[in-house]
C-alpha cells in the first residue's frame, strides 16, 4: 500500500548554488528493506538526514503511514549515521542504556536491551569497555545496537557495513533482515557494496545528482534490463556459433535474440551439436544494472 511505511514526497534541497536533492520521491513499505545507492555526492546522506529530521527540506515532505512525522514519531526512528556518533570515553553498556532511556525506555528496560543487543552482535564480553578501545568494525556493531536498542519503528542506516570484515558483514546483515521481518518495519540503508545490497534488499533506489533515476523491486529492475539475451553452454564447445538468423553471439556462450525469435530454436540448435550443460536467460546483476543506469543519465 502506497501510504504504508515511510514516504518521501517531492523533496528538494539546495546548498547555495548546489542542488543536493531535486524532487525526490520514494516509498518504502513496512517489512521491506530498500537499498539506497548512488555515486559519491549523489544526495543519499542529505536525503536520509531529512528523513530523520536533522535537515529541513526546501520543498516537499516526509510522511509516515501517510501522516507528517512529528516529534513523537521521530523518536521512534533508528538512525545510524555514516560518521561515528558514539561517545568514545563512555562504557559501551552505559552508552547504549543511556540512548535507550533517551528514547523512552525505563532504566531497567534500557539496561536489559543493551545487554541483549550486545550479545546478539557478538560483543557481550565488551560491555564494560570504552568505545575508543574497540576496532572500527566493533564500533560499527555498537552503532547498529544503538539504533536498535529502543525497538524502533523505522531503520535508516547510512553505510552500516563500512569497515566490517566478511564475518561482521554477515552478522549485521542477518540482524537487519531478522529485525525487519520480525518487527515488520521498513529499512533504508545506503551502501557502495552492490553485491551486498542485491543479497539483502527487497527493493533498490538509485539516485544521481539528487535525482531518483530508478527504483523498484530488485528482481523487477533486473528483469526489465534482461532483454532477450540467453546463456547456452555446450560441453567442450566454447567456440560454438548457432548459425541462426536473428541470433547475435555477444561472447562465448552468450547470445542476443531478436524479439520475435523463440529461444527454443537456439536450444534445439545447441542440442543438435552437443550436450547442453546450461541454458537460461541472462539477467544482469545489480552492479551491471547500476553501471548501465548511471551511464545512461550522463
């Protein structure tokens, strides 16, 4: 439903002569994870700061379930900034409990939630440590715990996987997915790791120069860009060419068919000369889709 979750409606923002956002419209419903991607300087961080109320839009609005986001609702947003937002000389457990209380938890609730999230994120043994002694990757885990400790209704995460090793990436991505599904909350996160976005996200929004240039379910966007290109691999025959009208060999095992050509004709041609070990439509991944989309807008 269009009004479910968070909606950004025709939001624009300038910094002097610089256009940071130009009529940005985006909707992320409950229970969906949206990857917010684009080149450096595209406007992602500006958009996220406007969503959480740290910046004001010059024009447009941000709605929650179709209503303007007021102070009460804003306190229910879990926000993880790209830059470190922790108190370096404060103990981790105390810091998370303090942030939980700021969001309305009682002291006992805040302390309990802090312990639970540190255990879930593999930091239960660092409860008494100061933030400054942690590695950058573990600080990133604490930052995610800070955005989750009060059980938010919406998660907005700016580069949450920055500085993490593969084990940390897997852990945080599992936590984000579980939280989204169990709490039925919308999640928006930015990342330059497009393979990770493709693996975790339900939908993607691609932004360039402050303008949204593509958005939708990842599977739908990939299917739209697939075209009539097919992969057909024969055992020990990488050099095979079908010799069919309307078929162009793009590279070994990859063929582009004219729109009216039945792919089964390509399959039959391959079966006539050898063992077919792979036959499927080629669907571009998110990285390829991103490069094509950004390039088209230049």
